């Protein structure tokens, strides 16, 4: 299983790829964040599973876009 820091690094990398190469997908990032907990910073908690789910959604978004375009 990946370490939390590695997952966060991958999320940043995929997000940067979207920003640089597929800016038209930026509008979907807010929808994708549904995997992350809601609430104030004080009450929100994240675990590795939440982060991995978010990373997988980002990767799937890019993959589907590449296949369609």
C-alpha cells in the first residue's frame, strides 16, 4: 500500500497535468472532490483510502478524456 505522502504527490502530479495539458477538465475537479470529506478543516479527516479514491478518480478522468479526444 502506498504511503500518504506518495499519494499526495501523485494527486499533485495528476492535477498539474490536467492544468497544463487539459485545462478544459478543470471544471470537473470540484465534482471529483466528492471523495474528500466535507466540513471545516477542524472537523474534516482524511485517510489513505479517501486519498487513493480521489487519485483514482483523477486518473480515470484523464484516461477517459484521452480516449475520447
